């Protein structure tokens, strides 16, 4: 059996959108009719198209999930209705939500998926000549017209197409589609007139259907009459060869122009739908940002950055289309406003913000922090920016590294050290500046983390599965040497942080802590903890610090450990849930936690 589809919808307005999505893949045909009423209906329709086309519905379960995802993602003040059909070689699945599906079979009609505020689902086996009518809400009059025409003998698809003018001029938003199962060997051209009832025909003595002998001759007028007269065999015989050639050339030219117009219109419409689908998918990504912001502010801002970049790229592609330019400019503005909202530091459970990074560098989001005495360094990896902050006076300075991407930061009593393609030193006094102290080499290329201890730089390279140490001499830093000699079972790709206090401490994204000495794992065992670590960890310690401090955002806690792994205490606070890094000053008894664009501080009690 072969599936044939005819559809009609009301035109879009500022407050309404009605669409039919129809596509096939891997032997599966999907037809989805839906209507949206509410603000920004056209933009929301783009989101719905994106969900339907990317979901790859191939079963009742995936079709139900698709409709459920759409209903749950749309704003509550939007009125949405739909009816859908999924067809395979042997099965058909119908669904509806505030819409309906009507089955026409063997001359009878039946509602198989009624209008309901719950998702309706029905599946079964199709039969030859079955017709499924998919209709959104407010389509009662349309359905009655379709059924009336099918009772007169019209094919269901023709019945739907014949209502195009009525539907397009309707005051209410409607989307309607007819899905008919036909023999693959059957005619591909649907009948344009109803089949004649037997009562209106006469039979000859041989039992064959014949038209009535005395019926009035058909009358033709206009173009039909003209063509019948011109192309009647007797007329063609009277035409000269030259005139016949001229007529054929004229007709061929007209057909060619008509074909080009149809193709151009289809290409233009398809291109616009593809654009709306792409933008709709980006809008879905933006709708997930508030949830992502609660989990990881840095990733949330990065996601919005990526969407804005893609929208700007689309805008460049359609630079000659003013309408699309205005549409994309509006979408970029919405994404930019969301981006700005992510940058505003929030007070969490009455905890005051110690320092707002955006006061020094607009749109700054701290991904890492490091401490050099009373001086704090904060790194924004995405913007390749760094802020230096005096923790006592709150005087701050910032700078950018425009030619390279900053990756990680560390500090000792001499200042900060930034891992980029090269390694740079950041000063603690005067105007903030970065000076190159180590050009890139094979060991630093692809490196992810940096730490400093006793004038030596430690660089972790996951690809090479090692840590390289660079020792400072009278002429600068020498060649890096592989420091790790034995770390059996250590997965370098899972390491999230590295600090050095004479020993090298490593944290992982699954709650692991390793302590390495002389290039080998010491087999550190943690003790005294009621709840073991299980999530991503960040560490802080140095040679002058008595304890090791472990930040676990997934558990909203900061845990203090002795350097033999023994548990001391833990602090819980909602600030920790979305924090990116932590540093501790035991001399002043303060804990500094980076969270998005804000730096919080706590008393070390």
C-alpha cells in the first residue's frame, strides 16, 4: 500500500499558526497537523517543526513522547492542538491532543482519536482505501464538509483540497490533512470529480455501464472550449506545418515558465521552512538554559553564546532578505537579553556577594580562581579574560589575552600563572599585565591544567597521560620533564583539578582524590566521611595550608580534610551547588567561592 496526503491550513497571523508537517524516512511516513494560538505563534511553530522532524518517530512510544515533549515545552498561555499519524508497512499509529482523527473505511466514518485534554493514542493495521482525516480543534465545520463530499463520492484527498478556499478564509485557526492508503500500482492522479452513483447510470443488455443515450451534450466555455476547438483532430489537420511549430513553441515556453515558477516557489518556501526549523531548534536550546544555569552557570552562558553565534551566522547567509534579517535580528536580541540576565549575581540564602566581577569586566563569568597572598586571580575561560582582585581593599584590574585562549590559572607568592597556548605570568602590583614565561611545546600543546610550586610549573596533559614539570633557572624555565612515573588506574581524561603543595593532588569528575609523591600514587584513603564523594570535585591547598579543601557542587558542600585523608568537617550552602572553584586563606579565616559573575566569601569556622 502507498500513502497519499492532501492538506490545507489557515494562513498564519500574529497570534495564530497552523501547519502540516509531512515527511518519510526508512519506510516510515509521518503526518503531523497542529495549530497554535497565542503570542509569537509563528516562532513557536518553528520549535514544534524542529521537534517533530528531529524526533525520528518510528513507533507508538516515540510518537507519544514527541507530542508529550511539545506540549510540556510550550508556554502555558498558548493554546495548542494537534493530530498526527505514523505509518509503516503493516501498522498505523494515530494520536491527538485537543484535536481529532477520523477514520473513513468501507463507506463508514468513525472518530478513533477524539478531542481531549489528554494525549490520545491508537494503533492498528490499515486497509486499502482507508482515509484518515487529521484535524485540529475548532474544525467541526470543516469535518462536516469533508464527510458531506465523501458521501457524494469524492475521494477524501480531493474533498480536503476542495475546501482550501473555505479553510483559508476561516476566522478560526485550522489545520486539516487527509491520509489515504492506495495500491502502489494505482493511479497517482486523484479524481477531480465524484464517482457517479449506479442509480444515475444505465446498463446495456450486456450488463456494462453506459451513459444515458439522451443526456444533454456537455457545454464547454472559456479556455476549455478554446483548447477543444484548436486541438480537435480536424482543426490540427487544417493547420499548416509552420503554424503548428509556432503553437508548439509557444506552449512549450509557457509550460517552461510555469515549471520554473513552481520550482522557485517550492524552493523558496522550503528554504524558509528550513530556516524556521533551525531557529526553532535554537529556541528549544535557549529554553533549557534556565535549568542549566542552576547546574552550571558557565555552561549556561556558553550555550547562549553558541546560539547567538549561530543566529548571527544565519543572518549573514540571508543578508539580501530584509524580512529574514529583521526576524533574525529579533531572535538575536532575545538571546542577548537572556545572556545579560545570566550575568547578574544573585544573593543566595541571604549570603551577600563579596565582589561582582561584572563591575570590572562586563559579562565576566569566573571559571577558575587562584590566590597569591591577599591577591585573588579569577579566570573567564570563554572570554579569555582575567581579573586581579585585592581581597582587603577590593581594588580590581582586568585584562584580555586576545591572541590566545586561556585554559587554566594557578598562583604562588610571586603572582599568577596562566596556561594558554603559551604560559604567561600575571603581576600582583600596578597595572595588570601578562608576560610570556614559557612558549608552547609538544608537552603543553593540548594541556588542560596548570599548578605552581617552589618556582616550578606543573602542566597536566590528558592526551599524553602525564604531568610535565618545568623548573625555573637563571635563564627562565627549562625543558619539561615527564613527572608521573606510576599512576595505575588513573584516568587522566576524568581529572578536573590539580594543586601542588610538595605532593601533587588530583581530583576527578566522579569523586576521586589522588595524592602523588615522587611521580607515584600514594594510595590515599579517605576516612571518617559519612557520605563519600561522588561528583565533580575542585581542590585547594598549598605548602602553607594545614588542610585540603574539597568543593563538591553536586552535594552543595565544602569538605575539610587532613592531608592524610582524614575527615575534619564540612560546610553546606546553596552557593556551592553552582560554584566553579574555591580558594582558602587560613591566615584570615576566609573561604572565597566563585559562582558565575559573583565571588562569595565565608568564615572558616
